[in-house]
C-alpha cells in the first residue's frame, strides 16, 4: 500500500456518490464497501480515490463499532443499575446522550454506549435509584484555583508524566520494524521550553518540534516490545481580567479561514453564527455569546472516533451533543465565521492523581492576545449552577493541563506512513509497522502521573 499523506485528510470533505451514501446511512457497511469497490472499477479522479480509501477505513470501523441493539444496551445498563427500565433508556436517548446508527431501520448503539451513559447521565440515574435529585457538589479545588489566580495573577505546577504504547499481543509481529509516537509537552506560552525535561525512555527517541509534538520511536519488534517515555514540565496558568471596553478597534485576521474537512463555513453554521452574534460587534462579547450558546445548549457526550464523524462542528450544532474536542471545534468554527481568530489546543487534563485526554480552544482578541476557552468545563459548570467556574473558563484555564498539541490536524514529525487513528489530534499515541498501520483496538496505550509539585509564582 502506498504510504498515506497526512494532508490528504482534507479530502474527507468531498461528497460521496449517492449509491455509496445509501448503503452508509442505512448501516449496511458491507454493502457500502462493495459499492466503493464497484465505483473504483471505473475512471475516478485522484481526489475521489483518496476519499474512497478513507471511506473504506471508516466503513470497516463503523461495522465493528455499533454492535448493540436496544435490548443489548438495556441489559448492559440493568446489570449495574437494576432500576433502569426501557422507558428510562428511551428518555436518556431522547435527551441526546447516546450515539446510535440505523441498520435496516433498527437502532444500533456504539459499543461503549452503556459506560458512556453512566458517565454522562449520573444525575439521571441517581434520581431513578434514589427517588430524588442529586445535590450539585461545587468543585472546591477549582474554586480555590480561581481565587488564588485572581489574587496572585497566576498559578503553576510541575508534573512528571509516564506514557507507554505497544501492540496488543495478537498483533505482535516479531522482526518487523515498529514505529511509535507518544505525546510530548509543547513549548508554548503556558509551558516554557526550558522547563520541559526528558527523564527517561525505553529506546532511542527523537523529540519533534511540530505543533503536534511527539516522542518518536523506531525499532525492530520483539515479543515484549513496549515503548515508553517519562518527562517533566511546568504549566503556568495566567489570569486574565477581561473588559470589553479595552478591546481595540483593529483586530488581526489570522486563524479565520476554513480548514477542510471539518472547519467548514456551511450555510447552517453561518446562519447559526449570525443568530448568536446578533447586533453585537465587539469581538470579545461576540465570542462570549458563542461560548454561552455552546455551554448552555451542547450537552456533554462521549463520541465515536473523530475519523468516523462526517462534519464534527456541524454534528455538534445539529445534535446539541459532543465531547470536549467536538465542543472546542464548534467554538473555533463559529468564531472564525464571525471573523474572530480561534485555534485548537489539547493534550490532557492532569489531576493530581490521574490523567485523561482533553481538548479546548483559544481565541485572539487585541490587546489581550491569545485567550484560552474551555466550553466543556464551562458547560459542566453551567449545568451544576456554578457561574463562577462558568465565567472563569472563558478567557482562563487552570494549571492542571498537559499541552501536547497547538494546531488542529497538523502532521507528525517525522510523518506517519499510514492513516492515523486520530488524524486531527494526538492524546494517547499512535503506532504502526513499516508495512501496515495499527488501528482501532490493535494497540494499547496508557499514561500516569508520577509526581507533581506546586511552584511559587
């Protein structure tokens, strides 16, 4: 197979031929794959060949990712929460917290739907099991962070992180060249380059300086090959006291363009952006309106892999559902439509005893420069009635972050030979052989916090 060029991911924006779409949206992925094969037997443009290659990967993964019908999902929930019944599950689905597709008219749910419902609908499940609403619990730690940042102007932590990645046992191919990419801290305004330190690595590595920064490994695979790296870095969160009256009349025009296949100014998103902005012209207040719209309307929900979503921001706006990255992309796209510079930032949320993938956004408003915006955290605060934290996450973050990516959809360095599991971001790592990719479910990756310390600022 010809190595995949990462910039070709933009061709996902091409429309599929009707017969292929008919099979796809009826959940008949075997039929879709056969239709793609038939289509490729004719003269096809190079761009469409790339699009259909990508669609082949999507169809194969969709076929394996939606195996549970309604009864299967209900049984999985009842096993851990016996009081849940079919009517409750229908209500959860109607609330927009469940990802499903249709196969010959029957709903089939994403394989992790049961665990996602438990994570996203805890308050609903609590009410079913206890007959009363769960009382919101304010996040005391984050309130202390906000108070201290406002008082001192910033807060900083030093973290030590360990990451590892390896093929799953059944995909070990001894003697073959194996290449791996693990996330590594980016040098940026929150993370000074002089305070990013490599502590250890399992093999020789190359640290890139790409916007999606990685520790890169290339070794001959053996029965127990496992790539790992540990590093330390300092994240400093600076507090921004924002005032619309301070905003300058002249604003830059960078980071306001489309970026195919997802940051696209569709008629629907243009109309939505116009409705949200109304008659407001101040870019800080316009961006705040976008933030308020997302945090108040888009419910947090775990999503299928981003490669399997046709148009991420439009999907979020149409369905009022999305995880942290989906919400961040909707914010970025709406801001860019309105002429406000906005870009991606991501890596991990690093709690003092755990680490998990997380995405957020940045907007640029002169004279403040780049400002962080976290619609996911802001939306969670809004649903808990916590307007202090809701306000904080527009223009401010916390220091509990690992920033490993500062550009959406940026290629690895060195380039990956084959299609990435996540072509847009890199939070837990990627791995491939020299002659084939390792894709969903074929490798395992993990991270852990080795240590942390609060620093004086």
